[in-house]
C-alpha cells in the first residue's frame, strides 16, 4: 500500500472511531436532554403517509415555534438528529419530514412531484400539535430549498418564513439547463430513488457513470437509451426526458408566474456564484420580486459552489482562494433570521439591504435593493469578425459592414469536443481555442465592477433546424491567467420561450437572445481584458442536439450526416452589467 493510501486509511479508521464515539455520546445526550419522536407518520389528504421525526427539549411545556425541514435525503441516524437538536437548543421544536416514499413511507418515490401538496399537509399537521405555537419556519439546501418554495405554491397560514439555500427548480437548472438535459441528475436519480434511504453504493460509484456516459458518447446511440448502456432501467430519467419543454409537468411542482402573488412571507435565500443550480435558485427570487415586490426577499450570495454555500463557504473553491471576508456562519445567520421573524429579535447584521453580496477580488460585502439594482449600467460589446492577435475583437462599436465567422461541427466525429464552459478550475492558464471562437476586448482603462448576470443576443444562420450553444465570459488578468466569470448553456429553439420549442429556419439569419446566465460580482483590475468564448455544445456531459428538429433525446449519430454549418454574424453582442 502506498504511503498516501496508508495515510487515508488511517484517517478513515480514526474518523470511524470518532463517529462511533460521537454517535454513542449523542445517543446518551438525546436520551437525557431531548424528547425524540423518531417514528412519526403523517397522513396526507390523498391517503399517503409521510415519515417524520420531532425533537423537543425535555422540561419545556410551553408551545414553541417550529423549525421544519422537508427532504428527500434520509440521514436519520446522525446528521438529521443533530440538526433537530440544534433547533431545540435554539428555543424551537425541530421537525424533519421525508418526502413521499422515503424512510417509513410505503409510497413510490417520485422526486419533486408531490412535495408541494405534501409539505402543506405536514405543516398543517405541525400547526395542530400542542407543542406548536402556530408558527413554522423552514430552511435547508438544494432539494430542501426546493421543497420550501414548493410549500409556497399553496400558502399555509402557519408558514411564516423560508430560508432556502441553493434551491433547485425542477425543469430549470436540473435535470436540464435552458432546455438542455445535463448528466449529473442521472446518477442523482439513482442515489435518491433506489431505496427508502440513499443508495450510497451506486451514488458513490463515479466510475460506473463515467463509463456509461463515455460509452454513450462513443457509440452515438440515442440519449434516451443511455440507461440501456448502464444496464439498469432508470425510470425517473425516462420520466423526465419526456418533458424537454418547461411544460405543465415542471410548472406544477413549484410556484409559477402569478402564483408568486400569493406568497406573503419574508424570505432569506443563500446562493453562490458557482452554484450549478444558481439559475434555479435566483429564478424564485426574481419572480417573487416581480409579482409581489412588497414582500421582503433577502439574498446573501458570494463565491461559493453548490455544497459550499450550504456550509457558509470554503477557503478554496475550484483552485481559487476565496476572499477571507466571504466566509460566513450560515447556521448562525439562519437562526438569527428565525429569531427576527418568529421571536421579534434583531435582524441579522449581514443584511444591510435586500441583496447582500461579496465582491470577489475586493474582499468586501456590498448591498443593493434588488438583483436588478446590483448594477447601474451595461457594457455592450459586439462579437466582431476582426482579428485581434490570436482572437477576434470584442468591440464597443457596432460593426458597419455585416460579416460572419464560419464554423463547422461534425457530430459524427467523437475525437473532438466543443464548449468547455464549466468553471473548474476558476483560474486557468489557457482556454480552449481549438474550436468555436474567442473574442477579446481592449485592456480596461480603469478598475471595473461586474455585478449581475450578463446577457446578449447571438445572430446566426445554420443549415439545420436547431443547435445548442455555449457563451462563456472570462477576465484575462494582468498575469496572463483567465478568471472564469460566468456562462450560458442553452438550446436555440427555446431562446424566446422555454415552454415551447420554435425551430430555426435553415439558412436564414436568426436572433438568439440569452439571459439566464450565472450571476457574479467581481472587481476587475485596470489593464485586464474581457474574453467571450462562443461555441456549439458538443461533449459527453449533456445530450447532443444534431439539429434535425426531431426530439433531441431520440436523435442518434445516424442523424449527424452533414455537419452543422454555422455563420456567426458580427452584430452579435453581449451586455455585461457593471456598477459605476
């Protein structure tokens, strides 16, 4: 055994021993100080049963506000009990319920589909218990963030506030991003859907899913047959890919459009610039600000990833050393918020205004009254056809003469991949310029604060009926390294309406607007340059759009035939939000 493996083995042994010791201590602790109901069953209106746990401090007889978590992740032997104990220690009753089909529930598991109605029923049950004073607050991250918004689809009078961290929005971010199915949710569906708890064996078998993904890529079979390659039918994956539009199936899972008007409680949301599901999480915030602007919606956001946000940040994220001031005590802020709303305590100090964000590179927090008001101007830059060194010019002046850059993408060729958009690492020595096009601005004359979500419009003509595109934004720093700022991945045929596919007309110039990009705050130095990479999406990490106009999940390498031919026109532009 190699020295490093010996060391890892030793650490695991110590960790397991400590875990066992901690488990015993916790068990004794709970036995003496807490009243634990660990096998509660709550009946829903349609006759299903939801499995739940309740923890209260012993010796406390007066009704208390309740802190409620609603989750698909069953970790009832340690982590869940610990979080319930924290609620009790902070002067609340802690309740955690598991979504339909999980733990002791006998129902079939269908993530997302029943959570809004079931959350309402659980809150209703909680509100009628003698230990509840009639007030319920919810918190939690990722799926647990989604269930909070789902609970707001039909408001219960007892629900007084929610605190979602990196909340998912099914159909928007996961399992697809801007109508392009991405692969991470494939293995997640097995992890949460295989049994009443969590299938950690399958969930941790990264090699199994990488092998499946690359075999699908190499063989060119239809995306819908990817589970055949795995050798195990995936009922949830098959269920989801039947809905490539953001249709009624997805819409009914959480508040949609005017349903945000009836949300009448204050919200505190946490998010990260490098959270994969950021466009899900901030969607809720934007829609609530749009449909019910008088409701206070607070956001705390910084240089965090999906998991890092839920622990208040990490010292290093994708090889980037995070500003020290960005690291926060998220659990402390969460309970300060609950005290503020449910016990008339003081508002958390970090909440200077509705939107509270850490400026990367400046090591400081700033605030704004809304997401839109994080910036007060846009830097509009055109993707020209004029050479600028090894790249093309990103210019503030609209080109006088209409030109285009030509690209061919052969989907039958599996030796090359396009569109390296993912921000890992955040800082890199070089970017892939072997395909697609790279546009570069002149050096900045002074420092610039990029604040918000960039957007733009691509003008292009293609010889087919559809394509998936990627637009990635970087800062080229003075030291020659590229800092990944944000990206867009999306399907051209859904650019104007995510609920309905509108195919492109072959060989006609089309306008493809995009806006659902990842929000960021970063201070750029004078002398830095902005870099935009434009490409067609073609890689093993998401479904392949061959452009035939057929259902994309049913297309195969046989549909590749003639390469995709793209003319990218020089009146395409990006608009970068800045704060002056």
